[in-house]
C-alpha cells in the first residue's frame, strides 16, 4: 500500500536541512512504534533477513517542496505545505490501521541546526497502477546500489550506466522478495532467473550525495541516483518493487519509485 501525506508547515519561513532523510525515517519508525510496538521493534532490530542480509521493506519519496529558496545546505520554506509518499509491503486490509497511525501526527523535522515543525493535515491512499511487463518507472527518491571491495574502508556506490549495474539491482530485488516471503512463511510465486529479467536506463541519471545522521557521531554519506528506467519482470515482482522500493536503504529514504510520465 502507498499513502500520500500532506504536511502543513507550522512555522512560516522555517529552514529545512537538505539532508533530512535520516530524521524523516526516524519519524516513520516512531509512528509505527506507537501503533504496534512489537512489529516496529522487530522491524527496527531484525527486519526481513536472507543469507545474512537485512531488509526493512518500506520506502518513501523525497519531500515535495512547492516553494523554497536554497540557503547553503538548507531550504528556506516559502510555502504552507510539504508532500510525502510512503509505501509499505502490507496487505490492503491494513490501510485503515496505517492511516489512523499517521492521522494528525506532529513532528519537528530537522537536525541540531534547524528544524521544521509540521502536522499531517491530509492522508490518502494511492490506487496501485496496472502492473504489466515491461514497465516504465521513475525514481522519486535516489536509488542506491553499492558494493564493498576488499580492502576498501567505504562502500563503492555504482552509477546506473556502469556495466553490471542492472544485475546488481535485479539481484537486490530478488533477495528482498525472497526475504519477505520467508519471514512471513509464505510461499513465493515462481521467482525467475536473472536472465529472464531486464533493466534499461532511460535518460541521464542525476547524482545525489546524502548525509545521514548529519552533525552526529553516526554521520555517513550515501550516494544515490534519480533516473527513469524500464524493467521487465513477472507481475508479482513489479508489484513488490513498487511498494518495497528499488536498490538499497529503502527505509532510509532511497529507491522509492513511481510511474514514469
């Protein structure tokens, strides 16, 4: 399921850090925790695991800022509202429960330097698109694909135009898909071989270097890319991709996708 939030800004002219993803993710976790402490704790501490890897299967878009002015590493917000999409790999029967958790929530979003107070004013559920292969999608938050070469202290973040990027992204999708079904003790629909799937980059990617947990000892930098792409895969995998997100670090604000066009 995917929900659309309209967030009313409670302080005119407030300054929002350009690196807000970590704090926004923390807010989503907090809302889930208040609604279902046991599920939230499991999601935070364990998530969905497969072959030693851990996945937390929700994603969210970049904030939609109708009016703003850039000031260094801040946005000066000139409008009254922000927009946000959040996708969950949950049964449609959970829609009312999730919407109730976010209804009228208030939060102070920002870092140690500046914050923006907002309140959830309106919530709606997006009607899912028609999932037919091949499908053209658009990253509405940066897609992150990385590797850890031996002897390298920091991850290597891959460009969508690199040789082998398509295989890395599709392999990540299959791993998350299997982990989701294994954790819920569900039988996955037939999972195709990588050779039966395809990824095609459309247009020129835009690089985004995002600092997570800025101005704290946990600060780290992650690179992702905004781009359009075409993917061929079974319907079940396309539906899963739309809700779980593409690539890595989805619950940290990476890889949320929407329909191209």
